[in-house]
C-alpha cells in the first residue's frame, strides 16, 4: 500500500487536533512548495538550492508529507556533495511528490 501524500494523523498530532491550525500549516506548506521548488529547479546558486531543499524537507516533515521530505532530502544530499549534479529523475520525483501533496491539501480544504 502506498503512503498518503499527507499523513493526516501526524498532522493532527502536530496541531493537537486544531483544524484551523492544520489548514493554516497546509496552506503555508503549499506556498513554500512553489517557492522552494522554483529555487531548486532554477536556482543558479548551489547553496540557495541546497538551502531550499533543506527547508522544504523540514516543512514536509512537520506536516507529514513524507514523500516530499524524502525527495527533498535526496536532492539536499546530492547538493551537499559539491559539484554533484542532481539527476533529472530526482527533480521529477520531488516535483511529483509536491504536486501530490498540494492536490491532497486542496482536497483537505474542500472537505473542511
């Protein structure tokens, strides 16, 4: 069985079950995804790309977006090896995981 895009049980534990806080964190994460993905994909500065991957990883872990966290961690590790090139498949995996997480957030908002 595949992992959900957002672990809602983890998110509820993180927020103490506060639905308004959950919605706020999910909205913030969705915005962060767009900003950090842009930096990771298009950033010329390797340090900025690594920091964006690290920040996205932490934000994903906070809300239970495990697939995003894992994909961002792989890219962060690759960028830590100075001069290492991030494979297109790794970038695609992060973009797909982020898209799935953002879609799950949209469904969460629609159901709330």
